[in-house]
């Protein structure tokens, strides 16, 4: 792959736009998309359901107005309950992907409890088998629409820690979204995972992490939400993540998926024009572009 073929995208959560009720001030899509475009982004994930228009053609039109294309989106879904079939909701959700030209469905194994701060339930071996079957069913259905389904290990979901991830690696064939922050908080080293399992990574959420705060979340000393407010995440290159190693591991293995800059951000109010999340997003995308250029200059 050449440097010009590297796919870098934005995500609304970097501008504080999140599906969790009470997360913080929610910026309007025109401003968010305008600021993304000003940084040279030409692609974004959808963000939560309320962010872009629900009607597929209107959603695609708004993105086009700002010179953006859709990558796909983050979809939490209950996968472990015997009496619940997640596929109908997935079918409904993916109808909007086709109209907008989006190609990646980013799944999270929801606990069924709102938010990510509550203690998650444990799963029996039988419930894990249900998870594996549902993941493979969703993967197969998405593929019929030329959409790649990936699983996103995420804080406060049923696939969070290293044991959960290893279960899915061996129990399902679904590829992963490598989220460099959530994996670290869950106890999985994202550098090591990208070195050992690059063949199972099809999508990347890049965020840099302050490990001191990550360890407090791991230990239950602070909630995930409060840690985000306190500075859990940093612009790429300003935290403890070895961004260069992950880029090297993935590109050396032939990775051709998206690098989505996705810094979970909480806003206390409407930032002034040119301020707020824009500075962090600018620092992150410039750093990633530099790292990619360095890789191809070797």
C-alpha cells in the first residue's frame, strides 16, 4: 500500500458527540463536519443516531455538503441473551449504510444496561456460544451488503478485557476494531495485539492514553466518564501509546482498513469558534500523518 492510499477518518466523539445520555454538550453536525473538513478529513464515522439525519438520503446529502463520505458507525447491540435476536435491528441500521456508501459496521457487545459505568454481568459458557453465533450471523449478513462487520472491545461491555477478547478470537471469525484506548483500559496491550493478531484487525480507533488515569479506571477508583473529563485521553503523540509501533505492525502486515481518530471527549458547553476539540483533533491528525510518512520513508 502507498502512503496516498492510507485511509484516515474522523469521528464525532472527538467533538464530544456521544450516544450516552448526559455525556456532555452536543455540538451541531454542521459545525462538527465543517471543522473536520478544515483539518483535511474527507471521511467520518456516523456518530450516534441523533447526530445526522435518520433518513438515508438526507444523511448522505449532509455529508456531501461538507465534502465528507461515511465510513460507518458504532452500534452497541445485545448479543448474549437467548431470547433476543439482534439481527432485525442490524438489518434496519444497515439500510442507512448503503445509501451513504458506508462500509464498516462497528459492533459493541452491549450489556443491556445504559451507559458504561455500571458493573457488567458475567457470561456462562452457553451465553458465550450465543455471542459467537450472533457475531458470525451479523458478519455474514453485513457481507451480503459489502459491509464489513467488526467487533469493538469496549469498556463496560461484554467484551472488555483480555480474556473476553481471547474468547472471541477463538470462538468467532469476526474481525476486530482495534481501539487503542479501550483495549488498554481492559488490560490488553494494543501494541502487542497489533503485532500478534494483525490478521484479525480490520478497523482502528486511534486515541492516545494517559496510563495513570487508565489504571484508575481499571482499579475501579474512578468511572470511565469521569476519567474522560480528567484527561484519560490525549491527542496522538502526547500520551503513553506507542503510535509508531502500531502503525508499523499494521501496515507491515498489509492492513488496508481505516485509521479513525476517535478521542472520547466530554464538553461542558459550546466552545468558541476555532477552539475546543478542534485543537486536539488537529494535533492528532498531523501526528498520524507524520508517522505514516515516516513509515513509507524507511
